[in-house]
């Protein structure tokens, strides 16, 4: 099946601007957007993955949701980077993350995101740094929840 360019939350992805580094060719990034948790994005030779999601429009992200196997392939440390283009593995290790999440098998899957840090997102880079002991890491879903910012007249926003 082809990768859908619209997430169930209404945030559309720019498919041509999305990429994944370190993916297994038989378990690629496209599997994340099909909506079947038995289809996986899996790393190839070690536990690390770099997933870049390019959004169709600038968005204010409010939360991110992951689905993953409840075993040692579950990512442990996941770092999020906002609007950092063309990031590779060394960039993800060297630059400070916008937000860091710890995942646990059978643990929390939905994570709120800071309104100030995720207020104008064009690209979101997701770095799976490590996992819970397996040779490879795996994810079955990444869902972004938020609001498209295009068309919002900032002058109409009232301060509290």
C-alpha cells in the first residue's frame, strides 16, 4: 500500500520531504502511515533511526503518539527536533533536542508537546537513539495532533 500523506489528525505530510535513515528495506517508513500495527518501521543494522516528517503546512503540534512492539525492540530514548533540516545520526547526537521522550514496552504511548516549543513546526525529526536491548528498534505508528497555522490571522489572537 502507498503511504498516505494525511495523518488521521488532519496534519498533512509533504511525502517528498519525508525520509528515514537506518531503516530496514523490508520494514520501511511507509508502514507507519498504513494504520496497521503489525506493519513495522524497523532499523537495519543497529537500534538507531532518524525519521524526518515534512509537514504540508506550518503547524502547532500539541501531542505525538507512538505505537510499538511491547518487547525489547521498543525504542527507549526518542529525541524530537523542530525545523532542523537534513539531520543525520551525528547531528541528532550532537545537537540539543527540542524534546526528549522515554518509551517503555506496555507503557505510555501519547505525549503532550510544549505549546511554545512546537508552535510553528514545518519539519519534525524523530531520532530513536536506543531501545530496550534488542539488536534493532521498531515502531508501528507515529501520529501527530495539532492545528494547521496557515490562514490564521495572528492579529485576531487575543492575549489573556
